[in-house]
C-alpha cells in the first residue's frame, strides 16, 4: 500500500495513479496526477494538477514511483503558491 495522501504546509496533496499501456511492451507503466486543497476543506474538491513528467509522455515502472512524482510536484505547487501570496 502506498501513501497517496499527505498534508504539506496546510495543504492536502492527493495523488491519483493510473496504469497505462506503452506500445507493445509487456511491462507495467504508471502515471499520476495530484490534487491540491486546503487541509481543512471538507468538500474534498482539490484542484487537480498534471505532473510535468507525465504530461511530457513519461511514465514510471511502479505505482509508488508515480505517487512520489505526483506528491513531489504537489509540494512544488504549494511552494510556488506561498511565494506569490
């Protein structure tokens, strides 16, 4: 089981993993997106963010790696939000 949710600087980051096909390869491949919302938000309507690695056509070999990439990107989104404010 992978932890696909965490709270970072008052924001909940939630990764959503997808299994994808990569041509004729017979190995698993995964991508993910990340939702960012205030940690106290009861509606759970986090703003989804595409992960640049996956938007560019990249993929990873395990769901855990996809979660890590998504959560890392979510942290960058939160950090850039904090600098603007």
